[in-house]
């Protein structure tokens, strides 16, 4: 780790010298790139220099301890100082490890959230509606904005599927751990015998693409316009405001009918389409055979689960890290941090370990 930090400090110093060269200002692009990189490294270099200063102090204290006699009145003070410095060093090492953990380039992006009822019939649609409400409440707590793109409801106030864009700083960094199959165990209201049913809902979480990353050729799009259905007033069913986009090269289809304006619906649908196309590009880059969406949501079968919500026992269990919390109602009201924070910590540690193994 120290070799890596030394190399980063040298890179920082080289960039500082480079930016001081008046000739660089003539190349605006190179100047911006160098300034951005310098800003990225600044916090880490500052932390590393603090670590080196404290480590140097510890070295001097250790030398003093070696020279002092145990009955010297300064010996005990030097021991206390060394213990404090050891504690400070340990804390700085942990912070440095965290800073060196490879960052997900998508972490600061908005999210395209897709929820679909899987196995379980009407009960699955009811739980899909509850999950969407849960994420909406969590987004509200984070001061994020939720925009519905497509909503297909069941006749019992459930949701067959819903797509939405969640806008906010760091939205993807927190919600990416929610992708997968969510299983619910409870007694449905219609179950007279009191038997517990198990249903499943799939959740996909995609980072929203930036315009510069994904360019769509309009000639490759089929655009269908149709009357929106569902609640929304008299105008909803009489105007051709709903839009369905079909990207012919990939076969990806996105619909949006949330707005009364056809132009706004098309713009929203394009944002989702770009996110899905970015996912396709990322899959190709990672592996020609991998399918991220299948890893996320599988087939919607009960067995492919990341989390179980057990109503009779009021517990939520995340199977990836073996975490159980007995706060079911609080979780469904949007209190997701007791689940998300341990997941973030676990996967960050895993990422650090992989980084160490790779560099080693």
C-alpha cells in the first residue's frame, strides 16, 4: 500500500509542476484534464502526508523509549504518547485503504429503477407496489426526485411493472445493492386458511447514461404513439400522448405515458432507452457471454433471491451477507440504511481485497 501511495504522491507532484507551466494553458483540454486529475488526487495525497508525519513522530517516540530508562519519569509519558500515535496511525491506515478502494464510475449517477411482479400472482403485484413505495420513501428521505416512466397496475391496487428515474447525488451508489429478486412470505388477505404464501418481485437498478456516452440514430428507432390508459382525467384516453420506442438493432422496447405531453413522454423514454443501451455496452465490455440483467433479476423464480421479507416474524434477511433485521415495517417505510450500509461496507471490503490481490 505504501508503494502505491508513494507513486500517487509522485504523480501529484508531477501534475503540480505541469500545471505551473504556462505552455499548458494554451492547450485547454490538457489543462482541464490535468486540473481534474490533480483535484482527484489531492485528498488522498493530503491524507498520506498526514500519515507520514504521524509515523515520523511515532518513530522519534520509539527511539526515545529505547534510550530512556524504565524508571525515568519521562518513560511513562513516552509510552502514553506512543499508544496515542499507534491509534492515530491505525485510523489513518483504514482511511487510506478506503480511499484506495477502486471507485465505481457510476456511483454519482441517477438511477433507472425497474420493478416487476414475478412468481406469486396477485400477491406478487401487491408486493411490487409496496417495494416501489419503499424506494420512493427512501428517495424522499435522501431528497432525491422520483419520476415515473411507465406504470402497469393490477386490478387490486398492485403493480405488474413500474419503471422510474431517480435523480439525486449518489443515487446509484446506494441503490445498486437493491438489484435482484426480492421474496415475500406472508398470509394473503384472501387466504382463509391462514397459510403463508411465498411470492417474488424482481428489481433492476441501472445507472442513467450520459448523452456523450450513448448516441442513438433516430433512423434506428420505431416510434409508436398511442392513447394512455389508467387514471389521469378525461384527456388521458383521448390524446395520443403515450410513446413507445423500439430500438430495432437491439429489440429494446421502452414505453412512457406518465406525461400528457407526447414530447415529454418521448424524452423520458429516451433516458431509459439510453440506460439500457449503456447496460448492453457494459456487458459487452465485461464479457461477451455475461448478461447483467439476468444476474440482477434472473427469471423471477422464488429460489433466485437476494432478500426475504418475512411478515409473520417481522424480519428482513439479506442472503448475500447473512444479515437479518427485525424492523420489517420500518424498512417498508423507507428506512433502508440498516440494510444498505452493511452491504456497502461488505462490498467495499471485497473490492479492496480484489484490488490488493490484483496488484500483488
